């Protein structure tokens, strides 16, 4: 039986990230702020990565804003 292995995924390589990014730009979020997330990675199983989506990206952006005091 083959086991899936978790790995580090850069957010920018996840499905839906590019359209989410463009949507946030269109909504008026500063590109400089969003570019930070291009460098962020998260540890996921392949199945989790396939279902990581806009709500998850929003949560990570909100967490960054809170941590940075923005």
C-alpha cells in the first residue's frame, strides 16, 4: 500500500491561487501585501493541497495582516 507523503507547498503553486490573487488585486488589495504570500509555504498532503482554496488563502492573508499589525 502506497502512502501519501506531506510536503511543503508554496502557495503560488496551489490550484486556484493565481485567480484568487488576481481577484484580491481587483478588489483593491495592495500588490506588495499579496506578494508576501507568494513566498509563503505550508505543509500539506497532496489531497489537502488539491482542496486548498480561496478561504484558506484569505485566512493566511488575514493572519499575516494581524501579525504585521495591518
